C-alpha cells in the first residue's frame, strides 16, 4: 500500500470513530429517556399469588418491586400513586416459559434443516426480536431458552439487548449452543465429504467435554443443555449418546460454576442416565417408563414434557386433530405423561415453543390440562413452580412483597379455565407496563 493512502485510512477511521461516538451518545440518551417505573396500585377482582386465589386484594408496585400485596383493608395506598382498576380480571405472576427457542420459527414455515443451514444469523436475530416481544405480550415475562440451534451465541446477545432495554422481551435464561455427541445430531443426509454446520456443539471424551462446558459457560450460558439421546440408532431410532460418566462430568463442572444442567432425553435409558448424573430437568421424556419416572421423583428431577411441540409436528405432517384418530405417538405421550403424574414427578411447564408460534405459549398449559394435570397445578407450575425450579424464586414467581413486579392480568379466572390466560389485559415486567387495559 502506498504512503499516500495513509491519510485516507486515518480519515476513514476518524469517521468511524465519530460515528461510534454519535451512536454511543444516542444510545446513552435513549437509555436515560426510557420511561421510569411509576408507583402503581393494582385493584383486580382477584389475585392468584402463585399458589392460591385471593379476592379483594390490592397490590402496590413502587419502582421495580412489589411493596405490598394483601387484603385491601390492610394495605396502605401511597400518596400520588396511580390506581389501575382491573374489574373482572385476575392478577397473577408473569408466566414462565420453561422450554423456548426464540431463534426458531414454526417448521411449517421453514424446516429446521433450512433454518440452520440457509438462514443468516442476522435474519434469525431480527426475527427473534419479534418473537421476544410476542412472548412478553402473551404474558410470559421469563423464558428458559434451551439452545440457539445453530445460531452460535445469538441468544446471549438477545438476552443482553432485552436487559439493556434496547428491545422489549422477557427475562431470559439461555443455553447457548447446547451440547451433543459427535455424529448424533443434525442437519444430516449430506455427502460425508462435507462438514455440515450443526445445530449444537459436539463434545466427546473427558478433555473435550471439560473444555466445551467451560467454554459455553464463559461465553454466557446460564444453563447447560445436553442431548442425552437422539435419533442416531441403526434405523434412525433414538438411542443414548453420552455415557453416564460423561454426563456426570458435565454436571460436576456446571454445578461447580453454579449452573444447572438440563437434558434432552426421550428413551428410558437416556432418561435414566441423565437422572443418575444429576440433571435438574429432563426435556420431552416421550417414552419414559414408570420405573424411570420413579427414579426422577426420587432424585427430584423435573419433567418438561413439551406436549405442544409433538402435537404441532404431527399436524404439520398431515394429522387432522379432532378429525383423525390420534397417532401412536400421541397415544404413547398420553400414557407416559400419565405415568409421570402417577409417580409424582415434578412438572416443569415448557412447550418447546419455536416449533409452534411464539406468543402461542399458552398452548402448552392448555394441553397439560387436557392430558390430565389439574388446572390449579398447571398454573402453580407455570409461575411459582418454574421460578423455584429455575432458581429464580428469590426474585419472581409470586405476588409477594419484595419480589420483582413481573405481573399480568387476564380476563376471567385461570384457576377454573386455563384458556383465560389467552385474554391478557395487563403486562408488567420489573414495574414497567408494556400493556394495560
């Protein structure tokens, strides 16, 4: 490069620096001008506090927290507070989605393979910002997002954008890339001479597994997700992937950093290994047996059954729900879920949303009721239950003094009719209103 080009390079860099300073100034100004949470008094017809239903309660929110919640006769109303009357509405904690993929969209729009291989990360992130807002406006103020599905650590950046107030969305617990055993995951079906990008990160053997777990933690994973089995058997059937020793190592390293491990598992052996290794939740569990569910109950391992995802996929494949007989997969899922309830396995509420549309998260709660879980138990699990399971119960999940003001209101009584959760009237996160009647 000639010497004469140097001033042009410096000038170009100066312009870039000036642009960066302008953007930083604008960003700072935007952050300072964001609406500050106000003092609010919420007066619904009734309050579901995460455990029980109360009539004639008042909830006071100052800043980002609940400062009072109880019978109207015992709550002091702060002077100059704004009162929101919520007639014929139930106020409850913001719902918690236990299994989401904000970087995916429904498979009847674009197949999973094509999303991973053909959609640019920038496109996926842009779409995910819309998903985040739809999720929040549907009343789900927190999500556990279990894998970026080929989008590297875009979920970490999405979480940061929400936390910094750049875009509206739920609080996020993210898993980053997630972990797979080499050769087990997808996309598949290509010439073996080509190394096709995978939907998760491969890790094998003690040294490599240790490095991958620590690397994912270092790059922002709040939770480690491992695929304890997958469809890599001789005939494409699901079979275990990691050994028990490998799974225990993953849990040991993650736990030492204060992070939980969750496992994708649908086979009895994959579920058994995951439970023995000490994971906190098992995702899917389609073919769980009474014996495996008894082990999970004994070890306090929760099941996140993701009923809505399998139901949606079968409809995409041609099943006319309500018209055609239930496919064998649905019959099996009903039986396994019934066995889990009978064994008193803790239930985590999460639909694997992304397989079906974001914002339609209530679909999983409706299906849990239709599969035999009581409406009240589903509501408890989607609020206080998920909060405790995800180690968030000291911050949210209840309508309780001192906790963050993540609150929603719905028309009707969701303790009697779970579909009332679709009638969202008010959405508040950290004391800030995103929707009000």
